[in-house]
C-alpha cells in the first residue's frame, strides 16, 4: 500500500523497520532506529475480584530515568514489596 502518512502504536522500531520499511527512510535514520534500546514498557491488565488485594488503585512504571531502576526492579522481582507507590 502507498500512504502519505502512517499512524502506528506498535513502537518506533516495528513501525520503521517492518510496517513502513527501511527503504522509505535515510540509512542514517534507520541506523538510529536500530540502535534504540527498548524501554521497560508493560501492558495493563484489570482484574475484577471479590475483595481488595492491593492498596493502590493503579501503578504506572516508566523507566530508565524514573523511579524503577534496575536495583529496585531486581528487589521487586526477588519478592520485596516497596512501601512507596510505583510512579
């Protein structure tokens, strides 16, 4: 298909490298996109339960330059539940 513009929410790498295609961009831009390191995004899931299981209604996590760094992530993965709301 040909399109004047592409709107995508799959991420910049899949959009440039797969959906649109490398041939549509300058080589330097494609190299820049290839060198990007994906963030620690996550998918939100809602559960409807009969009783409350967590104090906070929602936790959003964005990293590399926010609250959840590798040290804190490893502690959480090991079972430590932080007192702070993850934000």
